[in-house]
């Protein structure tokens, strides 16, 4: 996603927070957006883990 779109996505998301949102709430929202964007970029590059591999990793926990 282009930087301007990321900025607008963050701004739009922050506008949806309640007026009394804490700094922690704001930081969590920004971090969530960052992680989602990073995941989309990884998927676009084909850096995926198939469902069975994920299940195998969970079973080892």
C-alpha cells in the first residue's frame, strides 16, 4: 500500500476511536494496522504458510 494510503488508513481508523481513547489505545490501533499491512505484503510476495503446517506448529506447543 502506498504511504499516503497508509496514512489515510491510520487517520480514518483513529477517527473511529472514542474521544476519550488512551494513548495506549491509539498505539495498539496503529500497531494492528502495521501488522495487517505487513501480512498483506508478505502474502503478496508469496510468503505464506499452509493450513496444515500451522496446525503442526500449534500441536507442538
